[in-house]
């Protein structure tokens, strides 16, 4: 609201920021017009692909490393410093390697998201209480049943945290990639609008991307809360 | 007083059982132990902390193989696997937070080949036997520690175990709840006719509940005393006011005091 | 599972340490080999192989041009990191002590943490103009939130009994802060600094990559645009090494502060 008033009264230069009401109108116009449909499909299919791959690779790698204490000794320090490296700087190299298009974006998304899944898989598996594992043996459960009935449900809350992080990291990675260096997608569209001084389009698209990000994270957040509510008192 | 109830043949036989853990540091945790549990008796084990009580339980139910010696349950030797007919309740809360009370109890029968009707009956019975009927839809997080431990006991009950092992199941509970849970346990023991082995660090609990109490030494754990309490089978927590209760507790403590001092790092 | 028996057989502390060191060396060699493989597989059009990169890097380190760009990045980064750390610490303490404000602010901050902030960069550019201040602002946007969240969490998770103890000992608010609050929260604060460090670096670099004429981010993109593969590979190498070194240092410091058992 404050922003709206400032913009309307001219305290903020309309060339810098347009009033929020106009952002919404612009968003509805641009998304409704259908000219960005292709970009939207492109971007979200890339994000989804990266997200799914990250979950698959991350969970597998986490489970594998969890089984061997020797691999664990190697992996722990790597994982601890992984996120200190801005993964994003590999993007130009990936583009040179794989060509401009979907491939480097997917790889970038997976590179930024998979380790988070791996870390949470490890912590989830670590957190399965030894008492529950003993219960599995007392009931003579097969390894598959132990996994399905005991380990997975016990580790689920932490796994879920990893999935949530993976979604936002994949989203951030893909959109940032499109933004900096790409020929299609929503990130590219925003950067293109900025460079051609089309503020209305830029703010409209920006609002759209942020809304989608907030909603997607919000859904996972609510889901997680529901999952956790059962397990906490109340 | 009516005569002691238990004079049945042997149910579990431990023969020169020793358990060592490879290091580092190498630990001689247990033994050598010779022990016979009579069918239908209530046996308790007390001992200083870290004396191998829990190792004894793990060996007894087949979770851990003894380094040497043998364990026989109902005449068959255990080979690193938990046989049918043994139920275990651990000290840690092992209720499954993702299942409701009823589902937790039914978990015990997930792999069974019983008919659906039989399963429902057993679960219903165990749930109401442990006084959980009102809470069958609740999740463990909504229950108190005592209630959660009841859930774990009920989960064991549906299997109709002939031997029930309990590893300090009431260790985390307050004194009043412990006394009441002790009564529950006695009722369960009487009505199921199962053999019960209870591991505890509370001398009064052991003295009140058991037909027989084994006192263990500091590590490596061995039995240094066996006390027959002579309680009637039909008893409850009110026997704490019986004069014998004081005598039994005093005897347990005198056997244990020197060992407890050892684990505190002092000479006796 | 077979590893466990191996470990049992060889598990004196020194031999275990030796196995670890050996594995770490193997891992490093594997990574270099992968790098080399990618380099030769693409015939150096995308990534230059390790040896060539290090040689090039050595030459690069002796040019004034490189240090100009590095200094630009460093200045922007230090400013962004410093601002993130100070403001984040202050905000975190305030939100931690004033529970209500904290409860309102935390989900908003956590939400901001998960959105793609790049899309907001044009706004930053429009507000701050091209140049240093936009980069710094973007770095702060990345680094501020984790610092605030970590500090907030640390203060909130402080065992209440410590505060009660301070009251029983009749410590003044200042001394409570200095003797109780800060030491108790230190491990978390160091962790917050660590995350904030890498994210403000990321923010500054993205800023430089998108639109800037100076800095390592610019050098990287520029190298790519001019097909100067060794240049961009070398820049990436420098950034990775510096980031890992700084992170390791802070992990050590954090480990030392956390070694005092903290409930």
C-alpha cells in the first residue's frame, strides 16, 4: 500500500517502479494474452525435470552413502562445503559444454538441488531411532518391509524438508540461468523486457514468477505442516 | 499368604553365555551367565548402570548372538534371529509417530496370516486391555509417555507372546505412573500366563513385581545374587506396605551397593 | 555392509585416519580426472583441462587486469557481507527477543529466502543504477536473510534456564547479553555467518554476470563470450577455491565454538 501511494504521488519515479495495481493489471494482460505461453511451459517443464531428477539422484546417493561409513567420511566434508560454492558460476561452462537450451538449465537445476536432497536423506536415515530398527527385527520384517514400513515413514519429515529445498533451489537455478544467458523461458523474457525498457511487461512477468514461487513453496509448506502436526502434540 | 505360584518346567535356558564387543575399545559386556527362566514366572534383573542388562536382553531374544555359550527358548537354540513367541518392549519410546494408536497396535500383526476378523479381535482386545480404547484414533505425540509405553506393550500383546521381555519400560515415567503401570503389568502377566523378564534399575519395582530377582555385577555383568520374593500370584502395588517388601529391597540393595560404587569409580 | 567388517579389522584411530586421508586423496584425483575428461572430451571448447588452466591462472595472477577485477568483486563482496552480517545480527537479536515481531517476520523471511531473487535484479538496477551499489544491494538481499534467521533461531532456542540463572545472579542486561546470550548463541551465529558469506558472494557474482563492466563475474561471462575458455575456467577455479577455503575456515571456527557442549 505504501508503495502504491508513493508511486501514485510521484515520490518514486514511475520509470523505476510502477504502482503495484498496475503490476497486477500488467501481469493479467501479459499472461492472458498467450504470447508467453511457450515460455511458461518451457520454464516450468525445465524446473519440474530438474526437480524430479534431483530428488531421484539425491535420495539414491544419500541412501548409498548412508550404507558405507567409508563413503560417508569422504562425502561429509564435500557436502559441508558444497553450498559455499556459488554453483551458478558453472552455468556459463555448462552452456559451452551442452549448448544453449534446456540441457544446461536442467543440469544447473540438478546441481543446485540434488545435494540438498542428499543431505536431508542422510539426516533422515540417521534419525531413524535404533529402537524402531530393533522392532523391525523383533517382528522379523524383510529388508523391503523394514524400508517401507519403518525407515521411510520415520525419515519422511526430513526427506520432505529436502524436497522442499530442492524445489526452491531448482526454481532459483533455472530462472537465474534463463535470466543471465538463454534464448527462451520466463527468466529470459524478464531480462529481455528490462533491456528493452518495457517496465510494464517486466514487472508483470516478475510478479507472476514470484507468485508462482510463493504459491509452490506455500503448498509444500502447508503439506509439511499437516504431516508434522500429527507428530507433534496438539 | 498362598504358596508361590511358579513351579513349572524351564522355558528359557542360558548356558555359559558370554558377549564381547570388538573394539576399539574391546568390551567384555556380559558373562559368563547361566540362567533358567521357569515357564510362567515373573523374573526381574537389577544391576548398576552399564552392567550389560540390555545386552542380556538382546541376547535372550536373539537380537544379538552370544560370543560363546548358548541360548535355548522352548527347547530350541536361538541363532541370531528373534523366534516366534517372544515379545519385546524397549526402554526408548518405540511407538511409531506416523501411525495412530490402533494402527500402532495392529502393526504387530501386519505380517501375520490371521484372518481379518481374528486380527480385529486381537487388536480390539489389546487396545482395551491396556486401557487405550478412548485413544485408539490418537497419534503418539498426543499421548503422555506412560500411554505411549502402553501402546508399545499392546503392540507386543497382539502377538500373544509366551515370553515377554521388558527393558526398563517405565524408566522415563514418574513414580506414581510407575506404580500403576506395575499393576498393569502384573495383571497382564496373570491373564496371559506368559513368562516375563523385566530389566529395571529400580529396586522397589523389582521387589514388588517379581517372583524372583537376579542381581547383576558391574561390567562384565554376572549374576551375584538370586532373591526369591515368595509373593502370591495374586498381588498388586499395595504389597509395598508388607514387611517382606522392606526385607527384599534391603537384601537387593546390600548385594548391589558395592557394585554400584564400582561403577561410580570408587572402591567399595 | 562389508565396509563395517573392514573397519573393525583396521580400526585403530591412526589407521582410520590414514584410510580417511587416502580416500580424500582418491576423491581429489577422481575429480581432477573428471575435469580432465570433460576438458579433453570437448577438446577444450567448453572447459580447459586442469593443467592448462593452472598454467593460465598463474599467468593471469601476474596481470594487473585480473587484480582490478578481483578487487572490484572483493570490495563489493566485503561491503555486502559486512552489511548483511551486521544488519542480520541486529535484526535477528531484535526478532529473537521480541517474540511477537519474530513470529510475524520469520515466515516472511523464510518465504523470501526461497524465491528466485534474480528476477528482482532489474528492480535493484533501476533503483540503484548500474555499478557498485547495485551489486552490493543484491549481495545484501542474498546474505541478510540467512544471517537474520540463524540469529533469531539461536536466541529463540536459548534454554530459558540460562536466562533465569542470569536473573538469579542479578546480572545487568548488558552483562546478560555479553556473558550469556552471545556465548550461548555463538555457534549458530558463526553458522549464519558462513551461509551469509556464500550467499552474499553469490549475489555479488550474479550481479556482475548480468550487467557490469567489472569484477570476476563479468570476467567469467566475458571470457565465455570471447571464447576465451582458459580465462573463464580459471576464474571459476579461483572462485571455487576461495569459497571452499573460507567455508572450511569458518567450519573450523564454528566447530571450536560449538565444542563446548550446547544443549
